[in-house]
């Protein structure tokens, strides 16, 4: 069976669903193809920190009511190193904030809005290939219910993540890859325990990095730096809690609250960029185009920026017949994404231990943290990047 739509969207993650929602507000039709089931994407635990711009996008586009009720506004973050605690006050420094609101809750809000508006989201629809990208009618071949179908569209938005097929649909040599794989990973847990700090807290220690975060007043999200080849079976809950207590300890810090571990896993870390983020009528967004280490809390927020630009560009194309913004989509997004990549790399390199680092390297890290916590200008720079940089459409 062959279907027809204006914009075919591969992937119902944050990028795909925000794009579909924004296009709907512009009067542009889209169909979203998602490999997994609706319960799977609504329950999958991912990021939880929203930049102020992402919050404003959700609220201003009409899908932020629950976010306003249940999101946890944070006016800053905590830093711990050398047994000391320090707070970086975003509100005081730049008068902006972040909000803790789990990605799966963002997904639920967007799905509910699209379905209520009659939007088409095809679940358990596996994208098999994309073709005719150079033509005015590119197509997506997908399988659903054991049968193959074709979706013909004006444009394709590849929002199917790092492991999706969208990026590979461009011909060989059309996209350039820039990548750095880090020599460590994060061991993360979701625990049924009240957060032990009021704000996200980053910790540098001589045993490795640690992070104390939260998903709600009853759920804590905590991380430990570990070897990327580590076997999670070597980390029983008791060992994880013991290591978290050790790394998060600091003078005057609240005692870590323990609780049942609901989920745990190990995630490798990489920086990844492709250039350009478009090929003919295929536009890549979110993790399909770039991956940043999670230290800067940027993944979902970077995806939101991509699709905000893309939705506006498609709005200009259908509304005024202008291709100007579509042609500049990649340049605009990459200019912003590389700044985000730089910040995420800086946070990562400042807070983690790198194998092979010398005593000089360790002292330099401590000096950088000492400078950061003693300089208002340095703190303003961190705050400005953490809450989200503005995106310029001018190149």
C-alpha cells in the first residue's frame, strides 16, 4: 500500500514528536513512523533536564500544562570537589533556570497532543529504506503488521536516533563524520529514593566522576564513572550505594538517601557530529545527526533546537514558497550544535578522570574547578551554556 503526506518523519522520540506537533501548528501534514510500541517509548527512561528554551517551546506550543505543574524548576547546580561543595546560582548569574522533567513525560505529553489532534503516528512500523531523495517525491519503505508499505512525501525528517537508518540513506561520501569516543562510561541507576540534593550535583573525585540528580520528588537518578567494558553484574546494589556514598561525600553535604534500585545500566560516552545535516530532501535531526556526552544535559534540548529550526523552514516553504531557510538548515543547526558540543566536552573533561592522566593533569583539573568556583565571570559562562544558548537564524 502507498500512502501520501507532506513530511514523513522517521522516529517518535522527542525530535520526531516535537517536529510533528510544530508542523501541525503550521498547518503542515506529517506521518510519524515508529519502530517500537507506544508503551515502550512512553516508559523508556532517558534525559531529564530541560533548558529554559525547551520549556518555553513546550508551553508556548500548547503542550506544557503538565510540565508547569509537575516539572521541578532548578535555579542552579551543585559542584563538589576536594571534599568541598559549591553552588552555581543561575538565577543570580543570568536570571534563567532549568527544569527537571523526565523525557518519557515529554513523550507522553506530545503523544497525547498529536493523537488528540488526529495526528498519524504509526507504531511498530519499521523503516526499511529511504529513496528518491533527489526527486520532489522522496519515499520511505516500511514494514508494519508483517506487510511492506510505501510512504511518499515532499520531505523526509530523519529523527530515528543514532542507530536509525536515516543517516545511512544519504549516498556514501555525502556526509562527513566527526567523532570522539571517551575512555569511560556512566553506570546509572534509577532509585525509589527522595533526592539527596535539591539540585543536580556534579562531583569530581580521585575515584572518578559522580552525579546526583532526580526525576521527581520520589525518584533519584544517580551515576558513577566506570570503565566502558565494565560488566553490570559486577555491581550489586550494595556496591553501587557504597561507591556513591564515597564519591558524593563533602563537608556540609546532605547524607545520600538510599532506596530500592528500579533500573541500572552502563552507557558509553561519545561526541558525534555529521556535516551537513541534510541531503537533498532528507533532513536529519536529534541523535541521528549528533550525540553529545550527557555531562552537559544537552541531548533532548539539542534535538528540540533542530526541529524548531526545521519546522520554521518548512513553514516558510509551504507558506511563502521560500527555500532559503531550508537550504540553510544544516549551517544554522551545526553552528549551534558545535557550541553545545564544545560545552559538553568541556564539562566532561573537567569532571572525569582520564586513564593515563599524570599528576599534572589531575592538579590542572582541580585548578580549573577552583578557578570556576571563584570567578563570577566563569560561572556566568557555565550558566549561559547550561541553561541554553540562543539560536541565530542569520549566517
